[in-house]
C-alpha cells in the first residue's frame, strides 16, 4: 500500500482525495440529520474505531483493577472525594453516602491488604474515612461499613505504629479545611499576565540538556490542577534523551522540520481505565489538558520553554506510538509536549489571540 502511495503521481493522489471527500460529504449530507443515521455513517468508517476500542478496553480494565489494585485506585479516589464533598455540605446531612460507603470501605480494605496504593493516597482515604465515621449518624448500611472500617483501621494503625512509632504522628490530617486556611496569593494579575505572555510555543531550542528533576518539580505543580472527581486520569511519559524525544516527536504530524532538535519530550497519556462507563470518555482529555497547561506555566517559571504537539487519531501512528511507549489499548495519547531552553534567535509566531469581544457571550435567562 505504502509503495503504491509513493508511486502514484501527486496530482492523481490529490484528485483521489477530493473524490473521496466528495463522496463522504454526499453521505454526510444524508446521514448527519440524526444521531442514529450518523451512527450508520460511522458503521462503515474506521474513524472512531480506535476510540471505541479504547473506551471498551478501559471499562474492562476498570473492573479488573477493582480486584487487583495498582499504585492508585480510581474508585477509591472518586468515592473519597465524594465523602469530602459530603463533609463540607452546607448544611451537612446527619447521614450521607449510605449508598456507596460500603463500596468505599471494601475498596479501602483491599488497598490496605494489597499494599500497592501509594502512601499519600492511602493516608488521604484513611483520614477522610475516619472523619466521616466521626461525624455521621448510622443507617443500617453505614453501621455495617463502620464495623468493617473499624477492623481495617485497626490493622492499618497497627502497621503504621510499627513503621513510624505512633500512628497519630503521620503528618497533618488530609481532611477538608476552611477556605480561610488557604495560602495568601502573592501574585498580582499583572505578574500572571506576564507569565502568560512569556509562555509561547517555542519550537527552536538550544542543545542544552534538560535536567529531569526540573521537569519532575514542574509536574508536582501541574498535578495541583483540578480533575473530575479528583481522579487525575493521566501520566506524563518523559523522554529526556534527545534521540528518544526526536523518535516520538517524529510520530506526530505537526513537527516537520523541528522534531530532530527537541531536547526533551513528554507524551501526555490519558487513562480510560479510570471509568466504568462511556459517559466519562472525554474526561481524560479535559483533566490531562488542565494539568498540561499548569505544567507549561510551571516549566516557564523554571526557565524552560515548551510547545504542545497535536496527537492525531490515525491508526498507523496510534499503533506506532503504542508500540514505542508500550501503551495499553485503554491508554490514549492526549498530546505531546516539547521541552527545552529556547534558542534566543529562534522565531516565535505572533499567533494573534481572540479577545473577550469574541470569546464571551453574556447569557441572561
Ligand atoms: C493541542 C495543541 C496541539 C498543537 N499542535 C502543534 C503541532 O503539532 N505543531 C506545532 O508546531 N504547534 C502545535 N501547537 C502549538 C500551536 O500552534 C500554538 O499553541 C498556537 O499557534 C498559539 O501560539 P502560542 O502557543 O505561542 O500562544 C499545538 C497547540 C496545542 C494546544
């Protein structure tokens, strides 16, 4: 197929492309009228196949991971966060979370038994559950969950005591706190605006290597970004050797001409195994992008420049990057991010920005 593609004259390829687009638009004109007919259109098209495969594989992996936990559990994170929100509710209900507290304690028990969950996540869960059972009034379900939690907490506090001497001395409690306890904000709008102006997509870098510890520092700032139900369904695959960065950058479409001189690269990977249902399939893109924006700004303050790189859903490229990075079917590339020290002589496109006149639509109902 590729040989044929290379042999065909460019004018013929262009003509063929236009014909295919023409036929496709003809059918789109007939079938774009309703969701059902649109699904018929895509029945014959492979355009969404990879996504469907990923979402379905994600649903399955979600169920499997309920039994075999990794370093983090999407269900534990989501349910603990739901409890946090119940705890800060105004007015707080005497009994809440009856419908999911048993599920939460069961997954917490599994986390304690399997010992794979990272300690900060486990501590957060333990602290919130302890606070919850301190304040909540029992229903039949809550009473059962309280009893199980009592046993699990006994085991966990015994283990903690063995490790740190006193289970109550494991740092400040990871429970809700009043807004007045938030740190003061020393940054004024003008400073933030300058940082935003300073962050531009930089494509030309010096060959100075980037210290991975700087990137890790920025990642820890990026991870403070909001995420739906606090699941944080993403990770940053870091390629800090220029030859590796170039190899992955080359797999994207938008890096022609500058892929070969990118010192470091991050592949932002969304994890669809964090969701039991299709309805949340877009959240990986939202959460990962919010964090990546914070990452770019954090890197900027450390003297590093970045360029986000589009990741197109093209089967051959998807296969290549999945193989290169060892991705599971439910792990999707959200975008790539080139990172390096800006070449002072390298150009930066003006890239005019839309302003409030175009971006804001005031709505009064
Ligand atoms: C999701 C995303 C994908 C992008 N993909 C590419 C790309 O493939 N190649 C490239 O040179 N720039 C890419 N960019 C950079 C944009 O061209 C750039 O953000 C835009 O022109 C605005 O310029 P600025 O980032 O300097 O403000 C991408 C940006 C985003 C947010």
